[in-house]
């Protein structure tokens, strides 16, 4: 097994426990437009989608100007609730441990650049990532490996030397198909599905987790944490 030289983090659900806040904000936003969306339908927003993909999915096609305005309104609603967004337990300590080991860190998120940068500032992690790639930098969200590949280019490394940390099933599948090792974060209770998607290991959070603990056993031997 190749030594891990770089770690690529997702943001929502990996760095921050933001999914409950996202659900509330998206529901509130859609209600402001006269559209009620069920909890089951809102699962769509948690699967590594870009903001524009979510808006078109629920509201249909629309001009770029309207899309941008709706996106800004949604982000303003979200940024007005920083008290609802907390770091995933142990992730700050894990990031600091990687820095001490001279592991290069990248961030790959479908979120907008403005929300991503404000979140990193809120977590005091702005200077910890060598590169940050957002949904504003790529045409597709996590349905494509392009976002991870762009991080690799910027970090001057290759997928075989990278570990991707994700919480969405589709993102784990895409990362594995592109040749990355992948740890799934199952704070949403999808541990078994993340393993089925190909995750090399699944963790509930980062408390006590380290690269030394990255297992290489078969799926059948791995415990499910969620």
C-alpha cells in the first residue's frame, strides 16, 4: 500500500456537522418560494450536489441570473446560523496531527467559495489547507472525479498517494473509481452503505482516528461504526 502523502477533505458532514442546518435552511428557502419539500426529498441535498444542481432539481431550469440570486439568498440564510454549525468531533485535532506529520491537505467541496471560506474562518482552519476547491471551480459536483483531480493537480500529487474523506455515498464511489483511498464519515448513519460504496474504512467521527489506524482488511472484517 502506498504511503499517504495528501488528504482531501469534504466540508459538509466531514469538517462540519452541518446537515441538520442545511435541511432547515433549504426547507425555509423553498417555503419562501411557496414550495414544500419533504424530508425524503431533501436527501438529495446531502449527496455532494452543487447548489445550482439542487436548485434546478427542485425548481426546474432557470436563467443564470435567477440561479445566482437564489444561491446567494440561500447562502445568506445559512450564514445567519453559525451557532448551528459545529466541527465534527475530533476533526480539528486530526487536521493538526496531519499538519505535524507534514501531510499536504486539500479541501474539495460542492459548496460555494464564499460559504467555504467563511466556514474555514469560523473554524480557524483557513491556513491549514494548501488548496481549496469549491463548487465554483468545477462544472460538476461530486458526481464527477474532476474536483478531486483538480486538488491533486494543485497539490502536485497523484490519486494513489491521496486519501479522500467523504460522507456521501456517491462521492465515495466516484473517489474509489478514480483510484483514491477513501474513508467514509458515517455521522448520518450510513456506515453500511459507505462500505458498500467502496470505503476502505468507515468512522463515526475523528475522535481517536489517525492515519496509523487506517485499516487494510477486507470489508467483511471491518466493524461498522454507524
